[in-house]
């Protein structure tokens, strides 16, 4: 847990610095470095391709993802499968459905789960972390007590392995795509909450906060109108990293049988789970969705890490 919380707290400290040594805005300097970072460019390209495929995939897919047009050619009981060929670029799955079409359509479901889960974690985490941070920075003795209670709950959630927590939530709620989104989103809540709270704490001693207090500005206005908006930069970075985590964890839940029970709806995690039974005879049925998940998560991770390094004064050369 200490490694996880240390990374979150370090990212939160980025808000304490708003200017670089050259006097330029931190975001201007970070954007400059980001454009020249090969890691950021590669990550952005991967994400761009993934998003385009997710948007246009259902329209450009050569066949319906549920159409079983070649039933007589796939005999699972005899371990007879069809590999890549002219009319089926990635071959056929165990139900004689076009694998390429299912990969294209499944990209949208994978992206949808990742975005919804991350937005859920961001929204609830920002509310909890923002309230806790405002209470700590400007709430006095009562505010410190509120912050202590909230952060102990957050620390307990962070102490649990994220996948174990997600599996537990999904098992309680039942098997569905909505369950996967909720389970993965709940896992993200303590990360965003602690991050925003730490960022607001870093901003609490800034000159503009002290000046506003000296001028008699109301504490609520200082917290919501000044401290909170200036604390969002590390949260934006974390959102990119959380998308990668959300995609992997959603795929893991689907692989464990806790995802969408409708096997006719393509989703990379579900496709990976279904291919497990035929791995000896048709290993590529598992390789295709696995590669999709890995490459997509890699894209979000590369871009998120590049953003973090561009913003972090200790990592800038």
C-alpha cells in the first residue's frame, strides 16, 4: 500500500509549483516537453487508433459480429478451426463468427467500460476528496476531524488489492456489464479522493489563499472557487492512467465470468474468456483480444506517464 499511496501523494505535490525555473507557466512548459516526448507521441497514437476503431468499428466491420455464416467449417468437438484467410482476416471463432468483425465491434464495448468506470471513480472520488481537502485546509478543528475519518476509510480501501476489491463487489452485485463498470469505478474512488485531497492540501499554504483570507473572503468561496480549480492538474494526469487500469481490470472481471452474460455482445475480456477452452487448438482466438487489451492499456499508460514526467519538476532535466 505504501508504494501506491506514495505515488499518489507525489503526484498531488505537483500543484504546489505553478511556474518553472524559466518563469513560464507549468502547463506551457509541460506541453512543450510533452510534444517532444516520444513516449507521449506513441501513447497518443495508440489511443487515437483505438478511439477511431471504437467509434467506426461497427460500421466498417465486414460482417455482423453475431452472424454464424460458416457453421459447417468449424467443428469444435473435432478441434477443427478456421484460421486467417481472404474473407476472414483473423479467422473464425468457436461459433463460426468472423473474429475480425468481433474485434472491431468489441473495441467500443471495451472503451465504454473504461470511460464509464473512470468517470464514476473520478466523480465520486473528486466529491469525497474535495470535501475532505476543503475541510482540512479551511475547516479548523472540526474539519480536521472530518478529514481524519474520511481518509482512514480511503486508506482501508487502498490497502486492499484493487482486483480483489473489484471481484468482491462484482460478485455481490451479480453478473452484468453494469456491474463491471461499478466494480471498477469503485476501485478508482480512493485513488482520486486521496489525490485531490493531497493536491488541495498542497495549495492550502499558497500566497493567494493567505491573501484571500486576509481580505475576508469566505472560506467556502476560497475552497471551491480558488483552491479546488488549481488542484485539478494531477487529477487529469491520473485520469489517463486510470483508464489503462480500468480496461485491464474490466477485462479481468469479464475473464472471470463476472462480465456481460450475453456472449453475443463482443467485448475483449469476454472473448478472451471464451477462447480459453480452445487454447490448445486455436490459440490465436485468445491472442487477438489479449493483444488488443495490452496495446490499448500500454497507450494510456505511456501518455499518462509522459504527462506526469512533464509536470514533475524532479523528473525534468
